[in-house]
């Protein structure tokens, strides 16, 4: 009954076969087929091939690779051996079959070579001929990366370095874990452990990463080489962001106003306190190879700036809610840390790190740190307008321009800047920030959410545990490599990413445009025109009154109590409030008791209602003949019929059994239509009251007694909401019945079926709907919801104004998103073409002084990079 038997029915046979493979199997040769001597039998542990090796006739073992591990058949089992012990030597500097006349043994025949198959000790011979290259270059030509440049004794194959390079950036595998895996693969028993070359492997990877940076950055094709690499030149650019001279039109600066906003740069700032570093090593002992050339800012300039302005730039007093960015200045255990985290600048729409955009933090996100990283990142940006999102933008932007002046000539910044708060962080801010720093309400920002950095940290945080114990240089090089790999994965996925966004944007644009048009049709034209004018003024000049701001004072507890009491008094006068007691209001906490007296009241009201029904039914027989017979048939199955369940058989119901006068049907139609609109008005009023109560309870109510009162009040309003729903549904059902006989049509576009999901406040969306996708229930979009000139309910008018503005903003943002995505698609294909052209120019500019082999290599690499970019551009075109 073992579960594995479902997958492998004959599991024992499979097990026996696997054990059988430990022997020689069909390879039963006991003598050499050439000289009939007894040959040795070997098995390769990597490719599992069995081979003969006969010394008598020199029948050679077929060696698939000099790094394969070999086991020899001894008596009755295989035993581990090595190609080195069998006399294999690797000759460098010559082609196969062309022996060297002056070979030089490498380090007493004990060269340690790290490979995917394990850690090997091999016999290696360097070429000692007169025209021989240096030992490191001979190893490189054999695709072996030496650990040192003088008398190398350790190396790693290119394939193991390429494998670990990808694995470390994809899965954040540490070098120690990877090296220990290779060591265990070499010997997992501890009987013949390989020599420890972990520190050498670390040095090899540091150099490998940096050389890959230089190679991919085109530095091998530039006259100045690695030494002439400028700030950020090794970083990968985001193809979808605007780069003047690369992917923008030549006349982009003179574009009309309606189009110029498409050339804005959207960037975000955020700190990350998971990428810490302990106080180990120093910059002098462990310098950074990519210092200022990739994603981290240049170290000396950064430290000098902090030293100069660290005491001059004061942290301002917080005027908003407390946030981690401001309160984490004293990180727990910071005394043992050299770096408490990093602050980074990233393009928020495509989530890619910008060149020279990351800096270390010492204690929290101090403005002096954030400012330097931001301004350094903006040096390479030639655009004129920038949208900056930062989770504490409301604080950081207050004295922003004052700090720019304080920094003096070291900072050259003159861009038009708009400060906003990422959407997920915005609800944690006070209400004024939610109105002034919202992506949803700001014009010409499309559907940017500003949270790109937060999503990126989820991936790069995997490097935190391994980089925490590194020296400063090794940590920067490793993180730079990780950021570069992250950017490249984003670039490779841009075709499908932008296509997915475009499909969603096109659908949402249509949906919310129709939503706004429907809502706008329910508002008087003069009123909507005034709101549109106010909104346009604020969008062009933020100093104008903000139409999204609530100006009406919120309801107090006393006002809510009074409003409920007034409604109950009205219901008592109309005889509709059954659950009424003379001493306590139903809006207060209704306690148990007085059940007998309440039952007496119910019986008394039932008797009064019964007498009214009997009089009314006698008169009904005059207008609708035969109605008494139908009623008798309906009541025949029940022995007792109470007044509240008495079948009234109004025309809308009676016409299903007998004929009714059209005049009666028309009268009921008009009354039912009014009843439906009245029920909707009452429902909207009670929903707004329920919203006030819920907000009031969440903000101001604490303690058992106040919470009990608030909960009782909310339940009381909910009962009224339920009653309004029932009254509207009854009226709607009657209208459906009457419309068949009166041939009424078109009325259901206004009075629709009322579903449970439709019963929600004006600012409440359906479940799981965010603000960007929120829809307004149709009950708030019926004509007449806001009578022209009626100021009897200013709170309702303000709520309608705010929701009207938000509805238009949603439609505008989705329309802008479609335009911006189309522009970003054009920019991506254009930048790929520009990059391909750059590589073609490098291929054509290969210096004639190079030897043919070096010139051929430079040309081949440049053309290969050009092909990659050209094919990526064509893939984008096909995809979109």
C-alpha cells in the first residue's frame, strides 16, 4: 500500500534495476579485443559511460572531458580514482595534437580547478615557447578564469562562473552555499575532501562580475577602456523611460502642451532597511570595483556630502502621521551596523533602477542622504518635468527648494517637479495629504501607482542575508550585479508587460468613461458645469480651492442622535413604527423587558389595521369586479389570516387573474413610480447616515458603553435600509407587472432591479475594488438625485460634488494611461534600435592596429549585441 506504487507500480523492479547499474551490466569484457590482455574498466561518474583502458596495446580510455570524475572496477566494485592519477595532463597554449616543445608544469602538478562537476586537482602544463602568452592569458584562452594574475594555482571554468552568476541573481544563492555544494559533489563522505578554495572563488566571482559589467557596457570597444568609464555608464537604462537623444523625438521640447506631458519622467524614492551591513572590513581593505559606475553612487563624494551637510540640514518636525521613514532613524541595533539600509531612486512605471541611484543609509532616511541620491540620479536625466513619488513626500517636499539652495553649486537642479505619495501609503496620511498628494486626483499622471520600488525590494531583499556580512566593496559589487540582473529581466519582459497593461487600460478606459457619462447625466447641467470649472482651475493651479476636499463639518454624535429621533417621531405620526416604547427611543440601546405591553400594542394595531382593510375591501369590489372571489380562493388554504398578510390584490396583482380598468392601472403606475423614487431617496439618505455612523464609530468611539450605543445605532439604521430595499423591490415588481398591460417601456433605464451589491454608500465600491477601479452604484446615478438649486442638504451636494470629480478623474486617468502606454511602446522599440546602432558603430570602429583574432572577437561581440537588440525591437513590434 505504499503511495509510490501509484506512480511506479513495479517499484521493486525499478529499485533492483537501479542497484544493478552499480555493476558492469552488459559491459562484461574480461579481455582486450586487440591484445586479449586483461584491461581495466572505468566508469565516468558524470556521464555514466563505461570505458576500457588497456596499457598493453595502448587502447585509450575515451575521455569525454578532462574534468569528469572516474571510478575504476576493482575486483567486485567500482572505486573512486581520477584522471590525474591516470597520467592525464592538460597542455595550454597549443591546439589539440600539437605538443609544446617547452611545457612548464603548473604549481608542482597541483592546480585546483573549480567546475560544475566538482573541485578537481589536475596536472596542467603552461606553454614555455618563446612567443608564449602569460600564464593568466593562457588559462583564459582555455576558458579557465585564474584566481590571481601571478603564478595562478587556482582557477574556475567559465561554465561554472556563468552558472553561478545567473543562479546568484535569480535565486540569491550565496557563494558559500554554492561552493559547499560543489565540494559535497566532489566528495560527500569526508574521506577525500577537496582543498578549500572558497576565498579564491570569491575573488574570482568579484572579477568575473566586474569584467561582465565592462564587457556588456561596451567598455572593451571604447578607446579609454575600463579606466575611462563614467558615472553610471555600466547601468542598464530603462527603454520605456524618456531619454532625450535616444528615444524621444527631436522636437520633443517644442511639443504642444497637450502632448508634452508624455515626456515626463516618473520616478520613486524609497528606503530599505533589510539590506544592512555589519561593521566588518573597510573601504581601504575592500574597495568597490564598480564605484559610481553602475547603480550605487560614488562613495567618496557621497561621504563628503554627508560630512559637510549632515549637521546643517535639519530634520523637520513631522506635521503628518508618524511613518517608518521618519521614525526609523534609530534602528534597533544600529551601533553594530555600518549601514542600516539603502535608499534608492527608481522609475516607478517600469520598476527599474536608475544609474547612480542607490546610496547607503547610516541611521534612517535622513534628508541629507535622500537628497544626494536623488540629485545624483537626476544628473543623467535631461527631461524637464519629473513626477516624484515618496512615501513621506508631504514632509520631504516642504523645504525641498530651500535645501537645493543650501547645497549651493554642488547641486544643479531646475526641473519642474511634482511631489506625490504612493497609492498604498496614502491612506496612512492625514486627510489633507490624501487630497493634495494623490496619484488618482492629479492630472496627467495616468494610472501610475508609485509603488514600483516596494515590489522591487521583494526580490532584491533576498540578497540581504548574504551581503550583511560582506565588506563594503564586495557588498556594493554584489548588489550592483543584482540590480543589473533585475533590470535585464524587466527589459526582457517589457513586451508582455506593456501589452497586458494596454489591454487592461483600454477596457478600463471604456468602462469608466461610460460610468462618468452616466453619473454626469444624473446631475443638473448647470451644477456639473460649475464643478467642471472648479476642477479645471485646481488642476491648472493647485493654489485654488481643492474640489476634492470635504468642507462640510462632519456629523457629531448629538446630531446623529437627533436625526434618528426626528425620523422616529415622523414614523410614529404616520403609524409606521411598531416597535415603539414610550420611555425609550429605538435609536438608544433597546433592552429586554416589557414584552407583554409590546405584544398588546401589536395586537391593538393589528385590530385597527383589520378594520381599515375590511372597509377598503368593500369599496374595492366596486372598482374591480370579482376581486372578492379571487381573494377567497387565495385565503382558502389558510385557517387564520392576519391583517399584515391579508391579500390586498391591488390592480398590479389582480390583473394576473381578472381584467382591470386601465384607469386604475395607470393610477397605480404613477403612484408606484413615485413610491419607487421615494424609496430610493430614503435608501440613499439612510446609506449616507450609515456611512457617517461607521466613520464616527471608527474614529471617535472607544469603550464598551459607547461602542454598544454606536453598534445599536448602526443596527437601527440598517433596519431602515432593509425596509427601504423591501419597499423599492415591491414597487419595482408591481411596475414590471403593470408595464405589460400599459405597454410602458424605457422606465427600467432609471428604475433598475435592486441587487444586494447595489446597496452601498456613494463612496463605497464593490468588494476588492480599489480606488482606481471603483464603480458607483446606479442608485446614486438616477436623475433627480441632486435637484438644481436645492441647498436643503449641503452634505449631500458636497458628497455628490466630490464623487463627480473622482469619477471624472478616474475616466481621465485611464484615458491618459492609454496615451502614455502607446508612447512608452514607441520609446521601447526606439531605444532598442538606438542601442543596436551603437553596437554596430562600435563594430565598425574596431582599431586597425589590433591583431586579426582580437579584431574578429570585438566585431563578433558587437554584432551579437546588435542582433539581440534588433530582435528585441522586432519582438516588441510583433507583440504589440
